[in-house]
C-alpha cells in the first residue's frame, strides 16, 4: 500500500493505533535515517496490523474509526507516525510523544542529506528545502521552488535539482508491505503476545503495560484518567509513574502485587479500584506530609510502601483513629529507613499484603513482620554514619526537623511542616562549612556527613555563610536561646571547635539517634513493644559511594531535570538509591538516573555523575548504565542521540 494511502487511511479512521501501544519514542536521528532510506529507495520494512471490527477496536486518541473492519498498527507505529508528522506537518490524532522529533526536517539539494532546522547553518542557503512544506504543497510546491532556485542563480544545475525534488516528493508513492493479523480467535491477549514477539528488541510491553492494555480494552479512558492523577501529584512535588499507581489499584482490588491478578477484573471494577486507590493515596500523602513532614519527592523514601498502606486504608474504609494512623506511619518510616523495598519490590509487597490479609493479620502483624525481617527497629548512632544528600538517613534528618521542635537559626521560628512549604524554602546547611573543612584536609565523606547537616531557611544560610560554629553558635544562642539544642547540637563548646570536628560528629550522631527513637516512640503512643528487646546493632558502616554532596550540586541537577522535562522527556530520579537487587543493601547513590533509559526500554539506563570518583562510575558502568560526568556532555547526548539534533 502506498504511503500516501496509509496516511489517508489514518485520517479517515481506517488505520489507528491500539490502546496498549506505548507513545511515540523515536528521536530526530531515527527520523532523519528513515527519510534518507526512503529517499534512496532502500527497504524500511513492512507493517503489521490487526484487522478487527471497529466497534470492538480499542484505539488510542480521539479520532473516530470508520465503520466495519479497521486496522490497528502492531508494528510500524514509529515509522508511520514520523511519516505522518513530516508529510502532514502535524502529529496524527493518536499521537503521544515529543513532536520535536519530526518538526523542522530539511533536505539539502546539493549534498542530498537530511537535517533538522538550524538557523546559523541554514539561513541564506537556498538549497536547504523544507521537507514538510514541499510534501504539503506537492507539485505546486516543487514549481515554486524551481522558480525560486532559478532566480537565485541555480539555473546551471536546475535539472539535477528538479530530479532530486521529484525523488523527495515521490516518497509518498512508495509501497509498504502490510501483513495482517485477523480471525475470530485473535483476542487481545493473543494480539498482545504477537506484539511482544514482534517487538522483542524494542518496545516490548512491561507487565504493567500489559495490564493497562487489558484495562483500556474495556475502559479506553483509563490511561488518561490515571495520567491526570499523576500530574496532580507531580504538581505537588511527588513524581510517580503509571506502574506505581496501577500497583495501588491492584492491591485495592485483589490484595496482590502481581499485575496478572487484574486481568479478570471488569471495567467497572477497575474504575472503582482507581477511584479508591487515588482517594487513599491522597490520604497517605497528606498523612506523610502533614505528620512526618516528608513534603516532596526528594525525601520521599519508601514509595512502594504506599500500595500496602492503600490496601490497609481501603480495608478500614479510610477511618483511622490517631493511634492507628501513627502506627501506620511508624511502619512507613521504618520501611524507608531500612530499605524494605529497595530489593525484590514485588516480593516484599506481597509479603506485607499477606500480613494484612492473613488470619492474624492487620497492622500488628505488619509491624511484627518488619521487625523479624530487619532484626530490630531502634535507631543507633552508627546508623547516622552515612554521608551526602543521597544517604537513606538524609530523609530521616529532614523528617526529624519537620516533626520536632527544630528552629531556624536566623529567625528562631519552628521549621514544622505546617509552617513551611517545600525544600525550595528550606535549605541544607553544613554546620561546619565545607571550605573550612577542606582547608584542613578532611575528605568528602566527612565533610558531607549527615551529622554535619541541618536545615535552615535560605536567609539564615546566607547570614551564617562560611563562619565556623565557635564563631556563630554563641550569636545564635544569644538571639534565640534553645535554637541550637532544637537542632541537636552538642552543648559542650569545646566540640564547636574545628579541631574537634570528629568528636562533634560522634556526639551529634548520638543525639540524632536519641531523637529519632523518641519520634518513633511518639508515633507508637506508648505501645513500645515494637521497640523492645535487644536493638539491632549498627553494623560496620557499608561503604556507599557516590551521591549529591552539596546543595549547589543538587540545584544544578534539578535544573538539568527541568531541562530534560522541557524537551518532552521523562524526569530522572534524583539521588537514585542503587541497591543489591536481592538484599536491598545500598551500594551507591547516583546523582541523577534514568534506570529504564530516557526512552524507557528502548535506550540503555543512563546516569549523570557530577564530581564522582572512579569507584562510583565503575559500579554504574558494571550495572549497565551509560555514565556522563558533566551536564554539557549529557545535554549533547540528549540532543544528538535522543532528539537527533541541536537543542
């Protein structure tokens, strides 16, 4: 079938995209390569379509299907979308992706190459032809170009250029072979299996995608509705994905973590499950933000505890008294502290769901299971030995600041979660300034030790600047008595001297552990049996390499993440916790990571590692990540290999 006819069929609703297909993920380099192959009349492969009755065809987008039999694209979406985008000058109705990938394609009449519009390189050169403009105007457009070239002094090669324009315009007349999957036995399950086999090297569906495909077959609006909820949470500073939300829908409806348990649920059941899941996720986020103070994504550890919490809230109808609420939050905080869901996530979710649903289930069983798994739930000073903004106890420090009576050293006001907003108004402060410590040859892990961190308002941070504690502590104490102790600063003035820095860290770790346990006891309302018994001894600190070490570095990475999002691409995970997949033991912290690739499951995992050593880079490389050690190099990669041009 001619390409022009295929595009016409998309317009008329004879050809569409099945709902289970992922969005458009090609980059500019792939689009450019497709058009170069078509221009040279090289084979670009055929299409595979599913021929089915339009009344039963669940398709992507708002376009109307024609009556009778329609053809849903199983293989060829990226090529056809690219062709449609360039030839029509706009995306097809089923489009879901970054239109910049096919916007502005140019063809050079002399070199016979394709490139995307770059003003500095193309302005003033009449041989650069707008491919979309030519395709839309057809022979009339070619006539206009010939006349223009003649006026601009290209008459000597006009015949050659006319032939090349005709060859370019003739792309829409190329025939593409189409194979059809048809027959009454071709159910959605069968077709999805065929799709996965055909796309085994590319856009193979994840288990979550497959579950969503089956849901959308009966409820086409499901994906859009779920994305709406994700956007709402993102606007509040929490970044989740479809798989995560679907996991909570699953736990509400089935009490199971595996998506396969959703397959026999009706559209009405799924709709109800989503409504309940969103309601209880909102309650969870409000509880975690309001009571624990974990009010943004950067400190939101243990996100996979949420599907378990949602199941429990659903069982209880959302009606928790204060004690029950706090006990559930105790479990959430403890799960995050010890990395409960950093290993085999699905297995641990299933274990916790089973604890809720068993004959001796409910919350006490959940807590007992956590204690048996970890070995002890009291915090020891050694647990605060970690360093950097990526350590697991960094969110704990933030939580203690928000939950307790911690006060700002500039104003003396409390830093409770109900008085301050997100981290943009609360900054990490190095108690002993970095510059002063580096001058005295302290190494990076000691300089950026968790025990050297506290949280302050931006103004207080600026006022303190790089002064030493022995200089500014007395001033803070005179202005705001008790403000130092509120942030768990040792009272012995000798520990405020930089020569005693290591002793300061040791004492502050002791104070932090004590307040952490008091906060946990407060959440238990005196029911301390979960903290009884010999505490789990703090193990010899595991060497966790890498991590964001300064607030300036964090700001640079946040700005880079914003830039990536502005390109129509997914945000990366800041301070990605890289753990042993079996034990969940933290091995490294990667500054900014895309563990599934910037184009999920089409490109390899990627990390940006700023100011990191060879050990961190080596761990990331061995785990299959492509590593970038500068923002510029990463942007160059995105521009050339993902977007396929200058950005």
